[in-house]
């Protein structure tokens, strides 16, 4: 008569506990890249986690694009290279320049859909040398082209996460609704704010931006659930 196997809960397995502790240590000490906004750096324990995809979720004028631009501006100011993959068709170079982005340090790729965007990231990051990559999926729910199979669509976030991890860069995905899912190292949800006007003596009022709010919904070592507000350009 064969012996019956002994079931040992993973939580009671010493090797499993060691593996879990090692993983937690690595996540807590993972390098960070500044977001370009001190308020968000404090919320994210120093900035975006390097080697992870950060998902920025929000509607138009919610502040997600402004934060991505601030991150790219800070990176290019340090003479670092950034990649911007635009699947929204709304890339505005003038706005980036006004925010301090050095275009000579930025590579722009136009993509028609998420599948093309992910493939572009995979190909470009193989060359190396980049610090941050932004994937802008636009203001509507991401859609794939005709003939794109469901299983291929489901693998896109995983492919993106693997490409970012291999390259050791920060990946920022701008989307109106959650798309990366569990493959996101951190997810920040942005809420549209009210326009803010500043009075200047002798010149009336001028538009200073939007008072937006951001809340961390997912992230290891992050202040999940905490909400912060700041003035963003849109």
C-alpha cells in the first residue's frame, strides 16, 4: 500500500517563507525614478519602481498625461533617453516642450492600436539606453484591430511587463480604464479636477491648470488608498 502524500501549506514551508521574504526585500529596495512631482514622489515611496509597469488610469484632463510628461521632462533634463509610444493620435510636441521636455532626448513612435504599441516597445527597448517609456493608449477604451485573437490580446500586458523588466526601465501606461491588470507594479487612478485661476495684479486672472487628485490603488510598498492633490496642466 503506497503512502499518502503529506500536504504542507505553503505558508509553513521554510523555503517558501525565505522566497517570500527575499521577494519583499527586493521590492522594498527596488530603485525608484522620480515622477517629476515631489507630491507624487512622496506618495510612491520615492518615485516609479524601476523595471515595473505603472498604470495611470483616468479620463481626459485628469492629470495622468501631465504626470507622465513631468517624468519624461525630469529624465531628459538628466540627459537620459525616453520613449513615447502614441496609440492615441493626440501627441502634442509643443506641450511637451512647454513642460520642459528636451525633444532631442525623446524617441516618438506612432502606433495604431495596443498590439502595435507593445511590439514597438519590445523592439525599441532591445536596443537599450532608455530610462522611461510611455505608452499612451488614448482617451477611449483600448481596442484591437480586426483579426486580433483574444489570447493574443490577453498576453499584451504580460509582454509589456516583461519587456520593461528585461530593459530595467520605467514603463508608464496611460489609459482611461485599467488595462495592465495584475502585471502593473503600481496603479494610480486620477480624478478630474476643477480649473484653477490665479489673479495677477493689473492683468486679471490667468489659467494655472487643474487641481487634480491621484490615488494609489495597487502597488507593493506603496501607500495604497492614500489620495493626494496638486495642480496639473491637464
